[in-house]
């Protein structure tokens, strides 16, 4: 996959209100070290001052728009005008064929992007070996786009592309499954916005892939596209006789500044994917439509779930956070278990929620845990949540037991979301998925030890 690379861009920059005043500037973007800085020479701003938009044209002719910049440092003095400069941090960066004077202007007809581990989730191998005499190599089998979602506003598709790179001494082909969000009726859609924006649809796709893949699916190589029909100039028509219009394509590559980890780009074996595409491909459209329809009821819970799921090491604080999320998810998905009043006594007991989750909603999904053992687990989870809420002394559970409780609650959140959106039965999880083997192997013996300690 094409991992995001460092950028260092030099050019002349200006503020949208005063385009005639241009300043030398250098932009540095390092996605993995989380250092994104922009230095503007010949001008000074106050520390903490915020600039909504700064535009620039680089030495190689690309147009750049920086959004949400904040002054982090400045220097003034000396005889050289360039000795005065201001250093900025920034949140969003667009590079392409157009300038934008505000975030409201950023609208596209198409948004395309790739995701880490998308190819592993799909499990589609478009290369077919050529087994013919005197011919060796591979044949690329073109795949038709797969529609994930379509309504009156947008269409979201998985497209299967090939990138070719040939030189006089070597050739390279890359398989690039790509997600494309297309506006209907050739309209444009704002990139930013709470809902009905390209960034919102992208967030839903990201969260969906996080869930089915079982780890962070980081989106990268974001490109916004606008295609307009333009007329050829009269002199071109006279000399070439070409058609009166041509397709003018403008692209902007979008960089969302944030934390980026190398682990998100590590290859995942297809056997470790939580819910492989092959098991849901026949009903992928209704599945995703149900997911996007209910997304707002569990988006914040799924956000915490995927952060904890991608931690390289678990902490004692992970389990209480997961328990609060499990409670919020249960309340959101099942109105019967929502408090009916504002007083504390109207709250639904946490133990009642856990009984409904493990012994009713998810019954049969954990065949290696008996109902008697679940009673012990429920009592322990209630105690852990109570101790965290009231800052009491912690019960000295073994780390192995706590770790398996973390896995169990993670899977409970995962199962509840999938069952509510897809109505899957007990055999839908890939039994070799990360964490499931550990849970199935270790928790029965740990529970037996725990039950002996309670006697």
C-alpha cells in the first residue's frame, strides 16, 4: 500500500483578503512524527492568533490551502526582512488545482480514498497466473465496482484499480481497491459538515471498516474531484476541428492532520479479519444501509472501542471505559432499558443490563462460558464499574483475568452493534479473529480459579 509520506513545500503565500501581498513560506508535513509546521517569512503575528485560511503556490506550480492555522512562535529583528517570521501549526491541508478562501468553499463531485487493510478484508485476488507455453506472468482480471450505499444524494462504491509504473529497466503494477463517494446528478457536496457532507460519509465508511476488519482502518490518499465541461477557444476550434467542449478535471488532495501510527499499515492476514467480505458480500448494501441509518446511535461508542482495540498494551483504565460504553450502547439500542426520569433511582441497574446483554441478546455467542460463570462475571463487572465511579480501593483481580474481561466486553460491544445492524446469528464471527482465540482458550480456567476463590 502507498503509506503517506513526508512533505516539504516552498512557495509564495498570501491571505485571501490581501492576495496582492505575497510572502515566502515553507510547509513541513510529517504524518508519523506528528510534526506539521508552516513558517511564513517577512510577517509577524501574535502568539495564539488564529488564521482561518492561508493560500500559496509552490515552486512546482501546485496550489495549496491551509485551514485552521494557529501561531505557535514568532521572531522579529535584524536587518534582513526574512529574519522576521511566524511559525504556525495547522489542522487541514489541501493541495491541487484550486485555491479555497474558506472551508465553506470546499465542495467536490467525487471523493476517492484508500484504507489500510482494505485489500485484506476484501480477500479478492485480481491477479491470475498465466500458465501457457512460452508465456509467464500474471493477468489482471478487471472487477466491477461494488456498491455499498446509494440514495438520492450520494453513491458509495468500492472500485478496483490498477496503478502501472514502467521504466526502461523495470515495471510495477499495484492493486488498489479504492472507495469512491459520488454526488448524484453531477452536483457538488461540501467536504466538511456535520451531516450530508463528504467527510461525514467518509467517517461512516471508516467506522464500518474498523468494525468488520477488527482494527483501525486508516483512510489515506484522499482526493476531491470536480469535473466541468468547458468550451474550446475559437482559435483551437478553427485549427483542430475538435468538439466544442472538453472535460476539465480539477483535483485536490486532502491531508487531515492527526495522529498516525505505523501499526495501522501493518499487513493483516485475511484469516484474522473479524467479518470477512466473503461472508457478507451478498447482502453488503442492506448491511451498510442499516449501519449508516443507525450510526449516530453508536458512533461515539465505536470511536472508543476502536481506540482501545488498537492499543499496543491494555491498561487498568481500559475496562471501566469499555463498561461505560457498553452501558451507553445498550441504552441507545434498546429503548426499553432507558431511564424514565431524571432522578438517580430511576436509572436501570447495571447488573440488569449485563444480564440482558450476556444471557439474552448474546446468548450462545460464548459457548465456552456457562451461565453460572456469567453470573460471576456480571458480579465482577458491576464491582469494577462501581469502584471506578466512586474511586474506591480496587479489588485485586489477577491481570490475566482482567485482560480476558477486557476482551469479553470488547466482543460484547462488537456483537451488539453487528447484531443490531445486520441481525447475524451466532456463527458469523471469524473464529480466528484477533483476541477470540485467547478468550476461548484462557477464560474457562481463569473463571474456575475465580469461582474457587469465592467459595
